């Protein structure tokens, strides 16, 4: 299975490449006043507004650094009844891929109710990498705000 890697701080994280629609350079983002924590704003993707989640803000409480390796990862986010919406993920040092068997990832042994998106971990020569579960990324209250009938579709 192919994974796309990025970093938060010094730690490595992985996304299932099959859930990725496209990887974009850091482009203009429109901020949304009073947005939930972790929501960086929206971006225009082929005339469609796409919500953008700042992974560093969500997990570490600080915004992603705007550097050359910072990317917007467009993922197919599962909403309900088998439907998907585009969701942008702002990620630092998002420049690598990795091929691993999903069974190489094992439970970390540390539960975190406030971050259910932190999945199992795998080790390699560079250290540990943790699988981010996209379907667990947003609390239902934030998901409902971002993907309503009258909002972003």
C-alpha cells in the first residue's frame, strides 16, 4: 500500500494515498472568521470552495509553517451514506511517499480520545511513522459545519 508522508514538528505521519485526490503547492487561502479550531479557511479549487484544515494547528496548537515543503493535500473525506467531499489538509514537509503493508502498522498502545484520527504506528530506519485516519479527522460538529446542504458541497 502506498502512503503519503508529512511531518508535524519532528514526527512523521502517513496518509493512505488512495484517499488523496491531489497535492497542491501552498496557494491563497481565504480565512473564515470565527471558524472552529484547526480550520485554516477555504481555498478555490476549480471554482469550488474547499475547506482547509491546518493539521499542525489541529494537533499541535500552532499554525503550519509556510515553507517550500508545505503542501495542501486534497483528500476525499467521507461524509455520510457513502458520499465524499473534498477536504484540504495543510501539512508541513509533505514531500515523501512510502510503500508499506498495512499490517506493518500496530496499535501505539496510547489511546487519545481527543485525537481519534491518530492511528497505528510503524517503524523504519528513520523512526516511527503514525497513520492518520482521515475518516476520524473531524469531530461531527465541525464536519456538520463544513459540509452542510447550504454550505460547502
